C-alpha cells in the first residue's frame, strides 16, 4: 500500500510506477508560503545587481547539476533530446535576464506633473509572493520561465510542478541550495490539485500553464482570493501555406513544428491549411519528412519522437484518431498509437480528408499528428485558421513577405511565425499575449513579462506651492477674498 503522504508516479517509457512524489498538504503549503514571505522583504531590499548576481550563480548551479538534471527530466518525460535542450535553454534564459533586467528595473527620474506644483516619482513594488503552477510537457523551463523574472523583480516564488513529472525537483533543489540565500525565496511544493489550490490561496500573483479546463478553475480561485492571475493555456495552432511558398522549406519547418517533443507543446502546429494548387506536392513533401522520423525506442539516444508523457493524454489522442477515421480521414503516414515497452507512442502522422467537424481539428490533441486541409483563396484560409476557440500562435508561409504579413495581421493569435513554425517556443524576447481561450494576462515573453510581478506606486509631491484647487485661505488678506 502506498504511503498516504506520497503519490505514485508513472514512467512514460515503461508504464510502470517507479517514483513516489511527496504530497504537500494545504497546511504544508501555507507554512512554506509563510517562510517565503518572511524572507521576501530583505530580498526585495537588495539591489537589482545583487539579485541578478545570485540568479547568475543559479545558472552556474544548474550547469553544475546538468547531468543529473537531464537524467531526472528524461525519467519524467521519456525523452532525452528535449531534456538536454531544456537544461541548456534555461541557463540561456537566465543569462538573458541578467542582460535585460538592469535597465528595466530602474525607477524613472522624478518629473513635473501637468499641474506645475506637483512632482511625480514612480516606483515598482514587487508582489511579495508569486505562485507558479507548471505543466508536464517541459517541466524545467515552464517551472522557471516565470520564476526568474519574478525573482529579478524582488518577489519570493513558490512553484508547484505537474504531478506527472516531479522527479526533477530534488535535483533542482540541490542547484538552488548551491546559491546562498536563494532557497529562502524560492521553493517547490509537490502534489496534485489540492496542493495547487493551496498555492493559489497563499499567493499574491499567480501564473498558470496548462489546459483551458484547469485554467478556468485557477482563474476562479484567484478571483476568490482577489489576486491577479496570468494564464497560458492550450493551443490549436494553424499553419497557412500559400501557393508561392517554398514547398520543401515549409514541409521541413512544419515537420519540426508539429512533431517536436512528439507534438506535446502548446505551440505545436496542429492544423495545416494549404493552397489547393500545391496541396498534393506539399503533402508528399511533408509526409516524406514526417515518415523519416523515428521513435526513440528501444534506444532513447536514437530517433526523434518520444512517448506520450502523461497517461491522461493517451485516451484523448486515441479518441481523436478513431473519430477522424470514422468520419473519413486518411493517414498518409503513421496513424496509430503503439504500445512499446509499456509506454504509449504516437506514430508521426499526417492526416488528409479532414474537416472542422472532427475533434482532431477543433480540440487540442497534443500528439505527433498534423491534419492537412486544402483552401481555395486567402479569405478561406484566414477563416479556417480563425475557426477555433484558441489563439496562441500560428504561422504563414509565402515567398512574398508582405503578403505573409498581411495574412498574419488577420489571424487571431498572439505570435505569428513567418516562413518558419513555432518560433515563439524558441525566441523568448518578443512580447505576445494569448487570444481567445489560449490565455489571459500579461505577456510571458519579451521585456514586458517583468511587469506582471510588480505594481506601480506613485509619490505625488507638492513642491511647497499653493495648489490651484485648494479652498481660499482664511488667513489670506481680505482683498484676496471674494466678498
């Protein structure tokens, strides 16, 4: 029988339970929050340069723990290439903030208001405690992508990772402990839904990455405790391939953009609309690229496509495929979920004869599957691309950059890649916000992401002059008073 204080964790490659995750109760979360809050004023009072110096040491500590961190992430997710990229990418993200943050966190110089006797001073006041709930598809990056700017601003940070991928946490704690004082303001709490609810109830600002369904609940809880919330939710990202696109280039980009991490990223391309005049040669080129991809099984160091990470996602992928086939869809390559070594592995798949009546076009699939549909004109392409509840990102392929930008401007999505795919997953210095049900709140990317973690405070200072809206003074000479 499992200890009631732990939760069994499944290995995505073997299907076996091989890890017991500690559960933080609501009381334990509250205790962690109290400890972090006690340390936050001193952290905030430090200079920006000092906080950034410690974050630079944190990047070095991650590098020092890189091998065990990659091993833990590999056990969590069942894939190695992306785990290596996560560890490397996180160090680069921290270094980017070391460069960008100093100029962004300097208080503005005092200035005169439009009312000439008032001087304005603007100050940035960090939220005491930022609570972060991260998903299972990129456990390290999506735990720290919000934490690093929050710490730079002067917040303390509490993170709850997904219960599906908790193995990296003890290793990352070791890296945190390598940096003097960092564990005073940065802590992880592990558990399932109740732990996340407790985190929200003990935070001053909340960042959540995950599904729309859970995001709605997070938003409701944040409203109950009256704290701001930033939601990065699902996507059903479209690609539009125009008649003048470089077919080989577009096919290669979309094979990567739809299949990387076995399609398990919110910014995966999950729908592709192609001008009918090039539909057949494009599908042939795309299918050749996708058919060349292999599962990283049995050797994890081989191939490009890992297993389905979260057990809850397996029936979703199967349902989408089964329903699509029942309604007439065809797989040009791939098309099945395989059982290999106890894990579930989606074959890299290209589907045709699909339409918007199918769940695989409407709902987030989160798998190595790309449905492809033809369109007859630009108006239809835009209409189909926007026919979704989601609006995270998209992409457009055309040799005519102005035409591509014209189409991009009509798409209801936060980040549009032009002649490439899913660039927002790799380029983090461009600000963008989610449209529709893909999220709410400020930009996670770019320099504005710092603004999510502080409030603006204004000092309005009278310079010693009489204000024009005051009552007339009772001590003023009679000639200066109305009779």
